[in-house]
C-alpha cells in the first residue's frame, strides 16, 4: 500500500522508459496501484514526446537501450530543460557509469535484477528528497513575505467576502483581489486556498514589487543555468497548489507578456530553457493600485488585466468594518504579549471606543502595529489611552466579554439609544438587539 512507502508516493506522477516490454509491464503493475499516474515509453524518443505533453515528478529509466543510452538521453534533456528526478536501472554499476550518472543529475541507481520492494523503496526515497528540497525552498521564500494569520471579523462587509470565497473555492477561476494596503488581500487568498481541493498542496505568495525587475522572471519561471542545471521557479514549485501574485500591477511589461502566456496556455518556459512545462495551478492576483487606471496609463497590459479579472473581490477598508476592531484588537493584544513575553494591556471600553472612532488609513496592518508598539511601551498612545493599564490576567478575557463591555459602554454613552450606538460602532441595529438579548437571557 502507498502508506508503507510514505504519503508522497500516492500523489506522484511517474514516467517509465524501457525498451523491454516485460520490464515495462512489471514496473507498471508495481507502481500503478500506489501512485497517481504511470506513463510508459518504449524509447527515449517516445519519452521526449511525453515530457512535452505532461509534467512528471519522477522518471524511471533503463540505461541500455537501442540507439541511445539512458544517460545520453538525460544529458540531452537537461539542455532542453528537465525538471523530473531520475532513477537509473542498470545491470552494470561500474565507476564510469556512476560518474556519468552523477554529472547527469541522476537521483538513484537500482541494479538489475530487482524486486518490487526495492524499486518502491527507491521511488519513495527519491520523492522524499525531491519534496524536502521543494519545501525548504518554499519555506525560505515564505520567511521573506508577510501574510500569516486568519481572516478575522464578523462585519457585514467581511461576511460578503467570505460568502464569495466559499462560492469560488471549488472552482479553478482566477481571482483578482483589490483594496488598499493592509486590508487582508493575502489572508483572503489563503482562506480561498484552504477551502479548495488544493489545500494540501503549496500556497505560494509572491510580492512582485519586492523582487528586482531583472530577477523576477527567473524567480517566477525558473532558469536553465550553467551546466544545464534547471532551477525551477515558483510557478513550478507551487505545482498542484495555488500561486498568489501580489502587487501584480508593478510587474515589468516583459514579465506581463510571459504571465499572459502562462494564463492562456497553462504552460511555463524557464529562462534559457527550450522546453515548456505544463502547469497545474490556481492563480490568484492582488493589487492596491487601481488596475483600470494602470491600464489606461499604459503601465499594465489590457489583455492581461481582462484575463485575470474573471472575478474581482474588493477588500473592505477597516473604517468600513469597525465592528471587527474589538475582535482584531483582542487577538493582536494576545499575540503581541505572547510573542514578546511582555504583559498585555487592558483593552478598556474607553480605549476600544477611541479605536473605533479612528479612520485607520493603514487598515488592519496599522491596528496590529499599534497594538504591538503599545505592548512594547507598556501603554497606548495618548489619543487611544483610556483607563488602560498593565493588568495581566484581565487582558486576556475571552472575546465575548471584551465585546460585551465595549458595546455596553457605548450604549451607556448614548443613554441607551441602540440606533445611535449602532451608528457609532459601525454595525446594524439588529446586531445590537441580538447581542443585548443574548446577554439578558
């Protein structure tokens, strides 16, 4: 069973290249029940055609074949752009073959004759190393970008976003997220990914504005470097998952053209490679600029804009979802106090009211930074300070208690006028009525 050899085996796509029908049949019967897909090729020429048509995680290759050895074929493929790991099956494990295989980038040897468990063990080890390299690369990339956390809030504006994300989750449709900086575009994209059938595959976020213009093509599409060493880009590393391109309006024009081709053809060509690779990706986009204005000014391709703007989600600014401030402030307070090892500040009703009256030009990110800075300094800035003090245990009241104190305090300031309290809090009158009724029960 697949689980006997690790979880990576079940999702693998494998190409078997061998001129002997008996060996091809044996490998097919061994692999087919345990992996996602197995394709067979009886010659290097047939294998080359299949590589042009499909992406394979692994190639199992016989070395001794008519007209061309397996190692000669691998060496040729490296020059064209060859992404798959390779297992060489051979009856001759001499030093010269081993050195040639190492130079060609072969991942493992299996000596003939071999049993089913030997080839399965080699496949599992090779896939483990392959995905460990991929995960390490993606982790290093992840450490360079922001965007960890959850899409929090119960406001009507955010509820509309969540409803649309649920509808889009099972579909492959490209989505364009727009909105000011700090409104949670990447968090919304992550939420969409987690709700989709790609949730177990990578989510890769790329800030296009943070990559030097002369390096962004290599970063996204990969490069066939010196010695025919193919370094896959983020498009290929995110295979099977979701690629999120943030600040896409700042992408150089030459890269826009390559992105349009990738969207239309679902294929990508690494820089310096001759072969295109098929894609299995969901592409999500975001920008805090006005994309239509960028098109009108000639800074962004109109055809690319229309191709990625199938569905557009405008992320609401924090000033339009003031109901969420209490929940967000409580979470950020707990996170900051825990990560910094410092006492939390009390989110008094007075402080929460002042937070809800501020216009938040930096949106959720500005609120988070304010809370963290206040924890470091041990007090809120004067414009937000109420009766806030370092109180330890009280500062980690549960969220419902914090919200209850805040709403009741605002009601008190409004002499019990629920309509006015709802206006100040930025919520509906029904929300106030529902919560007060729940507290009275």
